[in-house]
C-alpha cells in the first residue's frame, strides 16, 4: 500500500498472530527516491539542502535550484577537453550512479579503467566493478550520471571526470591552505611555489583554449519536448560540433575517422522539427547498436545472424533500457548501417517518438513511415507502440534471410522454410540450419496481425539466443488476404521510399 506521505509499505500475514505485520517500508529517507537531485548531483540526508552539485558542476537552473526544485540537475562549469589533460576527482563512501548507461570489464584494473575512460570522449565516471580484496574490474559511465548519494556507512569509491582547470583550482586552494599551516619562516618559499603554480595553470589554460579554437566549433540546438501525459513542455539544449563543408564533402574527419553524412532532399518530407528531433535523440542515446558507421563486404549467414541479433539488442535498449521509452517508427533496412566489423547501427531518428512515465502507446492522424514496414494498426488507424517497431523488425528479419522485399514475396507461409533462404546465403549456413529456421519463425511471430500476438523485444532477444521454445506463428499480417494489410487508405509519408534489401553492406 502507499501511505498519504508517499511511502510504500508491504505487509505479510503472520501465521502465529493471524494478523498483518509490517514487512517493509520505503523509501527509508528522501535520498531513496530515484534521481531526486537530477543529473550530476549528490544527495546527502545529513546536509541542508539535501542536494548539491558534484564538484566541477553548477545548477542548470539556479532559480529552480534555490527553490529546492532540483529536477534539472547540474551541468559542467567547464567543458571537457576530451583528451589526456582531463582529470578525475575521487568520491568516497558513495552509492554508485545508475548503471543503465554504463559498460564493464572484469579483467581490467583501476589504472587501466582510468586510461580507457580518458580515451572515450563520452566517458564521465569510472570505478572498480568489484570492491572485494582491494578492488578489481572496470565500470564506466557515459555522459551524465544520476541517482548518486552519500552513504552514512559503507559505500564505494568512484572517480568523476573534470576539466584540467577544475583540478588546478583545487590545487591552488590546497596550496593556499598550506601557507596558514606552515611556520612564518617558510612562507616566502611557499609563496614562490604558489606563484609558479599559478603561472603554470594560467599557461595551461591558455594552451587548452588555443587548442579548442583549432577544433570544430559548437552550436547549441534548442528543442521543446512535449509530455502528453502531463501536458508539460520541457526545454532541452544540447551542444553539437560544427564541421566545415569540405570535411562533410570528404566524409572523413581530420583524425581520419570515416563518417556517414545524412543529406535531406527537397521532397523528403522532413523539416527542421524532424531534424532537431533526430539530433536530440542521437545526442542523448548511447548504445553500441545506435551509432552510425559504414562498412563494405559481402555478407554470409554468420554476419546476417550477427546483424539480426544486434538490431534486436538496439531496439531492446530503445524500448526498455533507455531513460525514456523510444519508438523509432521508421525502422527499415535502409536505416540499418554497418561498421567495419559488420555490427548493425540503427539510424534516422527523425520520426521517433518518446514516451515517459506509464505511456505505452500513442495515436496520430499523420501516419509516417515506409510502406511494407509499418504495422497494420498504424497504417489503418494511426495507433503506434513498441509493437509497431517489433513488426518492422520482423520484416527486416525476413528480408535479411530471404533477400527479397516483403511485397515481392507474398507466400511466406506457402513455401518450406529453407526454400525461403536467399541463394547467396545457402552455401554459408553449414551447421546453422537451426538458427536459420529460428530466425524465420521469429520474423513471422513479429509480423502477426494483432499487436498483442507479437513478442516484446526482450522476448525476441531470448528467442534469438535459443533459450525459449517458439510458438507456431499464424499467417503474417501482410499475407494477401489479411484485412489488416498495411496497404490501407492512409496516405503514407516516408523519408526514403527506395529501401532495397540487398545482401551487400552499405
């Protein structure tokens, strides 16, 4: 039950007294409420006010912060240099941040963990994965961290990344304190040391700023996020790098890193709203299967299966593991890019929608997407949910296995399963016939007519791992005589009508 003060209480029935007895009460204190202080902040019940920004950070909205509205959290005082000049500040006796956007390695030590964090421009915090026996393993967090609190006893250490100038400020403060602690006769020596340190800090900051001037500039994108379940409108700002036209035309950065460049056509149907929506989502999402890269190679079955599994994990992150539930709404083969290792990267978030709280589905009068990939309930009535993306995923799976677009192959259930397999893949399946059959069956389960008959992406991932018996699918929704076919009378808009399913990586 929930009390009037918002506490959750759990009772159990005692066999001895034949009465209900209190078993659990939560939260135990204010800091037990998830992310009460927003991002990049620390919650400490022994302090007043309870919330404080982590060292090197300031409130994003000072007015809200002073009124004890901490939901906006904190932002950096000084942007990171994204190089070896950045450093780390140690926090002790803490509850570690939320690990929904994190990475770990059991074999690394703490020094290796620090080095790998410095090499990743998005890495913001690191800690030991296991604190036993002096600590071992590496745990990394990316971008903002959330749900940090100071514990009264126990807790763990973690290291938060700050700019070199923030570390310099701490050194200067410590040196000034030493003057007061030392006898007067040593003051001249200490003053000389402090002057030297200050000069070096000033020179270091000047050099860093000169280096930053040589790097691509920053442009601030402002978006307004509407939450339909509350009626509130939230302003969101992000900084993105600007590149000159020559860099974009070459498709290669100054460090020889290849990039994919998205170019909007006049008849694409996308405008500033969709562009900003995509930039905001991509800037805030971190997942190995949501990054845009290129690759060139002929695909065999092992690579195809790797791509299918990677897309499934990327969708699972969007639907269940990211801070907000995200529905892509335009998932198709042309929006799946491949890197050098043939790892799939989900791209093009211009039409994506975000859900917060308990929202699980939405409705629109403006049906967007690509014919053949959108679900029947979305095409006919404008209803969309995570199951809409599941349908699109099923189409991609079947097209990947068969090498044909779904509208070119209307007899999925008429032929034998292995007869559907693309000829270029048949020579590379070897002993993987069971995986091929499993993928075809999963694809058919994902394109069922009714959304409730389609599996969630968490179940799909389990199915792909071979850890679950598969039910027998009914006829797919795009089967010719199905009334729920996606060829409804809704006018469909697409950012890319030409969406060929070829077995050559783009």
